[in-house]
C-alpha cells in the first residue's frame, strides 16, 4: 500500500503508530507483510528469471473502443460494395498503394505503413461482453490480458515501484469529471478483471476504484492538509533534510530505491503538468468536439473529448515502467435508435478523435525511440453489421471486429 498517515492521529488516540506516517509498498503474500525495499531486493535477485528478461522494458497499450465501432467505417470501407453495405463516410487513400481507410482517419492513413490492420479478425462476441475478448474467451483463470501480464511480470516494477497493470479512464486526466452512467459504466470493470488470480493483480485505476486504488490512499483527518501544496512542501522539505543529513549515503541500495519512490517517483508519472506543454498540445483532442452535444444520448454518456490526454498518460506510464496500460474510449454503440446519434454521424467526432490521438501517440513513441518497446493494440468487444439497419446505423456483429 501507499499510505501517508497524519502524525496528529497518534496524539488523538486513533491507534496509528508513527511508522504509519510513511508506509509504502506493503503487499500481502501468503499472509506475510512485505515491504517495498524487500520487494525491490527480491526483484533484483530474480533479474535472471526468464519472464523478467522477456518483459524487461516492454509495454503494451490496449486502446479499447467500447461499444463496438464498425469495421467498415474504420479500416475496411468496401466502397465497391452495394449501397447499404459500403462505408457511409467514404474512404481515404493510405500510404500503402491499394489500401484505404474510412475518411475520418486521414492521419492514420498517412502512416498506414507503420501499422498492421487485421481485416479478418472477429471477436465472435455479438454483445457488450468485454470479458470474452480480453480473457481470450474466458481462459482457465478468467483473467484479463493485463492481469495475466501482471502475474508474469510482477504487480510492480522492480525499480520504479510503478503498478504494472493500469486502467486509464477519462476521469484519470480530468479532475472532478463526473460522467453519467450507462451500460458502458458497468462493463468497464471487466476490462482488467484479475479473475481467480486475485486482487493483487487487479488494475490500478488512478481515477478511483479498484482494489489497488483503495489501498493507495492519502489517509488524513477532515480539514487537515486541504491545500495539497502544503503537503507537497512538507514532503519536499523532508527530502532535503534527509539528503543533507548524509544518511542517504549509507542506506542499503534497495531501501534507497524505495525512498526515491516515496518522494519522487510514482506520482510524477501520473501528473500531466510535468509534460512539455508542446507535447500536451500535440496530443490534445479537447477542441475537436463539444462533449455535451453527444453525451445527451444514452449510449454515449461516457463519451469524452479526452482521449488524447489519456494516450499521453499511457505513454508516460510506459516510460515509468507500467507494463500493461488499458485505455478506455466509450460511446461507439452506433445503432442510430435514439439512444445513439442519428445514422453514423458519431463517426466524425469519435473517429476524428481516435485518428488524432492514436497518430500523436505513434509519432511521439517513435520520436522517443520507443517503437520497439511499446506495442499499441486498438480493438473493441465486437464490430458492426455490414448492412445498415433501417435507421441508418449498424447493429452488433461478432464475425468482424476492428483490430489495429
């Protein structure tokens, strides 16, 4: 756990010891309480483990387009097909001769030679059951891919302490954001479910919720340290005093690494204000559309214009040692039945945002020399019927699903 306890609690009889003031990295394993320094030491001693070698400095970002985008309006326009089947948004040429994408994806079309689009993939899931897809049709442990990664690589990075399995929702990049609930809200929990692997392999959700998030709390009495700058200032002062004392020079190596995590490490990775403003601007999708125009539809209540910032946070977390980052983008349930936007009109905001955010991520990763270290996967729980329904939308379809 990562817990900052107020020393005042000791004096008012709440039963906390002063050791609880800074207690980081306590994990439960077979009933034993393991400290972060111990964990780091054990990870270092296990550096030659085959799984650790394979996964060293490698990360996966899974962008999950919740609701089920149509494969035809995304990466397989089928413009030679009859009316009612071919893409209603048209097509755009890509950097690969003879290959076209839907017209809402000009930036990805220009870098198609850097992508692998699988047009034959079908999730075989004609409903909003994320779990079927992310578990591989419910593997024996009923665990999502991200939880399986955590099981192989370890729940925390051995040097940075970063959670290996993280779920990035729009609420993670917009403080105070409150989205209304719909079917997508309930489906989110299955995206990173640990199944029988247990809570230690559940995803860290920085926006709140999840077992790990509940165990990484800032536990302070009401009214104390309401100004976060005061708390950060005290931590900064603690760090300077500690360093000037010379004690840090004689600390055991792994204890020193744990100290670095406490005072510098994990929180900074989640803080987009630490990023170059020019990079933030290149990712930003907030100006592409107004959320309020689309969240009035029941099936789009979790639609946001924040995907760019979510993808930027995903890149930062990969650099900090988070091995599997799941990014959720909702609102793709395009029936045109009154619960979603008329026809396929939502393809413009949703497709345009995905095009911008994914392209920015790929360009940024390439510029940082991380193209061989980060695998980006873009998919959904299902696709959409090839033939338009009577309202001009597309219904559930499991035989073909977008996969990039």
